[in-house]
C-alpha cells in the first residue's frame, strides 16, 4: 500500500469539499461526560432547540447546548513541522514491529491538530519522532526548515529546547521548584531571561498568578497541568507537542486545560499537536488525524465529538477486518 500523504494542498482541497475527508511511545472506552465545549456548532444547538420545542408537554424539554461562535476558516500556512516517508521499526525477524509505515504529514502553523487511533496504532511514536525525542528507522523529520536527522546531539538538544514545547500526561514538574521556577526552567537552562510581558500574558491566561510560589505538591492536578502548559509556552516555541495532556485530570480540570490550549491557538497563533484517546479533547481541535497499523487512514476537519466517535468506531472495525484478513492469508 502506498503511504498516505497529508499535505497543505490536500487539506485545502478537503476543506473546500467539506469537513470530513476520508482516504485510503508510551502512554497510549467508556466515553466520559462531555464538558462544556465553547466550539460547539451553532447548527447543533439550533437542532436541539427545535427538538425541545417538539417535545410533548408531559416530558421535560432537554436544554440546548451552548453554541460555538462561528469561526472564520483558518488559512493554511507553512508547516511548523513535517514528516516524509517516516518509518519506525522495533525488533527484528519474527519479532519485528513496524510502528510507523511511511507516514508523511504536515503540521501547519497556527493550527491545533489531534492524533488519534487504536492502541498500538503508532500515534505516540509519531509524536516522539516528530518532536525529536526518538530517531526514526527511515524517513525525514523537519521542524520549520531544519531537517533534524542531520543534526548532532548537541544541536538537536538546543533545537528542542528553543523551538519545541512539550506537555506530558504526568506533568513532569520538578517537585522541589515553585510553579514560577518550573515555568521558567527551559529559559533559565538556555541562560536567558523570559520576556516579562509575554510571561505575564501566559500567567494571566492560565490563571496561576496566585499560585506562582507554590510547589507541585501544593497544587491540584489541573493546576499542575496548567503550570506545564505555561512552561511549554513561555519560551515561544515554534510548535508544542502534547501527549494525553488531560489523561490524568477530571473532566472539569481537563476542560480548563483544553480551553487554554484552544485559546493559545486562537489568540497567540500557537501550533499544537496533541495525542489523545478522548473524543471530547479532539473536538477542541481544528483537525483530527487517525492512524492505524502505522499509517494515516483518515482525518476530520473542524471535528465534533460525535463525528470523532463515529470515525473511531468505523476505524476499529476496519482494523479488525484487516488483521483477520492478514492472519488468514499468512501475511
């Protein structure tokens, strides 16, 4: 099978045709209650209102969901990061596992992209390779105009420090440092002082002004993840990679973090790539890319929770059928 390629022109064509475009590592389902999503389609809210009007008087009408304000289509800009024919193989011989199988994709500037797929589909491996945390077996990875495979270890470390932000499921905060010290740690390691105006903007955006002198053990899980988000933003990275950022949070704290990530894209033109299993989290993004067996197999633009759930259900069926067929033919 020829590897799927998702590029800027392809996405532009898909956007003009409609929202749903269908085509041919280590933290990877009961659907959680849905938190209020500010990006809910106005049309969906109107449909719920109409249904409520038609409900018989003997049954209480269901309240309409808040409508998402209409959004102008976001222009597709140059890629903040990109991969070409990316392949990652673990093991050898009968134990060989092809985690990525020729993945080519652009992550455009100023967009929020979710990467989803069944467990073992390669989504976390894709993020780790695209972020320079893991080396691919073959293929090319670029951050901006830099091909990172050609960099020496020292240069790669500096590129990750200066041009890439990270948000992890486990927060990865230093327990002996205050929130302020954790947020400014990457800048301090680089021997620089943070831009004070930008630092104040980030702190006020995440709502941590009164928690800056607290250590992680004195903060709630949601507050710790907001510290991690602020740490990722304060150095003004070219792109942020988030690995299950709401995986350890309750639905309320998760909605707060997702709202902040959405706002950082809309207001600060930040580029974010998020690996997630959560359809609610994916509904906050501009684009969802679906992986299966190490390949890109589908995508959604301007996704809703319901569309993501339908696509994942169809994807699970397709993957099961493919694997049964492969077993039957001995491939």
